[in-house]
């Protein structure tokens, strides 16, 4: 399978630029730059399916460059838009991800994948209230997808609507019983409501499920720490993070619990 090579494609644009500069002395610099960009774009053809499949095995930055080019070449390319948004989110660029998703939704207003990714980006950026509408539309378009319903629950929680959030988590669990990610989010909702003991029970159930990862363990460590069992929480946290990070996290929880607004501080964090 061919490997995407950014040097090949971007180098082509540079060569075109060099060729044009030799014969465009009568143009302004701005006109020449525009002509160069248009000429370079015309020489690039969309990647075939074999190349698109091969790129998914490359590192994130290489994938980002590839899908950015494909999306720029044809903004109506649904696959390129979705992959570009996913990679942007993986790189932590939620603002750019939400921008690309929103622009693509102008062409595909009812696309469940774009609505879902857009809602995720908004929620991760702390805009849970804004994320409810696109995620609700994604849920309507694909009602049996527990991931969309789970994400909608998180959006409600970030927006401060805990009861509605728990209803959505329970709805997701009815589709995917015992799914660790859903149990973990439901547990955190209880924790932010001041029910740390109930949250711990649910997180211990979640951590025993197949597919439970580092985030579930870190959530359990947080809930244990909120009950004052810092040594136990730190030992669990060290499974996935450095000693220094685990100690810093426990120090933060200790300082938070010394205030009068212990649960308000947790609720205001909104982290997932």
C-alpha cells in the first residue's frame, strides 16, 4: 500500500510556485501568490481508497496533514471532513474540530457522525448547553447508538442538568448493559451530586468490565479521594500516571475538600 508522503504533495506545490515566479514578473505579489495556489491545487487529485486506508496507520500529525489537504481540496468530501475532525480532536484542537464539523454540517445537516463529533467538541470545550441540540439531533438520526446517547448525557451534566443526564446514561445502559464508559459517567454524575459512596460502587463495577481503561481508574481514584482515603486513591492513580501527577492530583483534592463548597467545586469542574 502506498504511504502518504507530505513531501511529495507539498513539494509539488513548491515546484509549481518556483516555475510561476520565473514568468510572472508583471503580476503583483498578491496576484502571483493567488495564481500559484490555484495552480498547485489544480495539480492535486483526491487520494484513492487504498491511500486513505493506509494513512490510518500513520502518526497523528501525518494523518492531520493528509486529511487537511483532502478536506481543503474538496470541502464536500464527507469522509475527509469526518476524519479531519476526529484527528483534530485527538490532537486536542477542539476549537478547530468544532469549526470544521460546523462548516461540513452546512452540506450534511442531518449527518449523525458530524453532529456527534460537533457535540463532542463543544462538550469537551465546556459548552455542554450548546452541545445538547446537535447531540439530540444525532440521537434522533441514530437512536440505537449508545455512544451518542452517552455523549448527550455528558453534555447535560456539563450544562448542570444532572437529572436529565442520568436519564440519558440509563437509556444508554439499556442499549449497552454494563458498558464501562457509561457506568463511569453515571458514577461521576452521582459524585458531583454529593453521593460519592454510590459513585464508588458503580465505578468498581465499571472497572471490572471488559474495555475499562485508564480514565475509569482515574475516576475511581478521584471518588475514593473525595471520601478522604487519599493513600488508597493515590496508589490507584499511580497505575496510569506518574507519581508526581498522582501526588499533585491528591493535593488538589485535599485543598478542595478544605473549603465549604466541596461539592460545588467538583460540580463546577465539568471534566471528563
